[in-house]
């Protein structure tokens, strides 16, 4: 167990615990956009920066990646930290001016919601956190989407910006997207995502449409369980 201090509060946490998690476990809020409990941290959004001190030295680190250790002092709201977060938010606002989530965080931190940098009009609400890409690859196991192009033109989506034949319509990417960039439309018996339409399967017990048929067929191939056995929703099992 490691003993440290976060915002003046003495905290004990298991060795290897990220500062972000230790802070959350003790009721200390640190803003973040790219953190999700099911995905290994990447430090992509840089909003979760904190200032750490050990001895006479101090530095700014990303709290989702830096782990607690004995004698560590952490300040989550120092002036250095807030200046970095405000700059990050100003850049995110310029890249994603349509994002309600980013604007809300900016207002809470006293950042002018009117961007001070030149606006990007073609990035939508994507912050390139890669949560969707890593979820598709590491959790779902499909690799239907990825990063395309380079530099300021980098985008997330299916290869060559074409409808992905690998996509199974599970919607996991849309669920983990922190800004609502990935759009998933649902009708009674149909789901549309990444330019493709997926036929939904109705539960054999209650009749409620609960999952794309492509997803059930993918799970069936992976597990050896028949589609018929998978055709009952979680509520009816």
C-alpha cells in the first residue's frame, strides 16, 4: 500500500493505483474526457493533469497514467494545473466548437466558451481520444474502425472512409465516446451506425428488439453458442 497526500488529504491506496483512481475513490474530482474503467488509460485528452511534489521537486503529470507512491504530494487545482487545463480546453474548443460537453467543462473552469484559436469546422465533436478505436479492438475484438490521415487531418472511422464490412453494429464505440461524436440512429427494428444499417433481432420471449443480428452471429462464431440460444434479451434470461 502507498501513502500519499492529495489536496491536503492523507490517502492510502494499493501500489500501482493511478492518481486519478485514488482521487476518485476518495471523493476528489479530477476532470477527464478520455478515461474509461474498461480501457487502459492513455492520457490522450490531458485534462486530468495534476502537480506532484516529492522532496523539493514538482512537475505536471497526467493523473490517469502516474501512479501513487509513498511520500507523494498531489495538488489537483494548483495555478500551474489550472493554466494547463484552460489551455487544453481552449484548444479543444477550437477543434470541437460544437461539443456541448467541452463547452460545459470550459464554463465550469472559467474558460471563455468563445474560442481564442482559429476554429476547425470539419472535426465534429471528435477529440481523437481513441476510446472508440480501442474499445472496438480490445473489448469487442472486431477492429472495424481506426485512425486515418495524419496531423491536423487525422480522423477516426472505418478504413478509407468507406462503410466498414467488419462492423457488427454493436454500438460500443458510440457508448464510450465522451463527446457524442459517433452517431447511432435506432428505429424499431433497425440500427444505423458508420454508414451501415443493421437488422435488429427481436427477443424470442418478450419480442423487444435488443441487438443487431450481425452482433449475435459474431458472438456465436466466437463462443460456439448458437444464435437461437442468444436470441433472448438479458431481461428475459
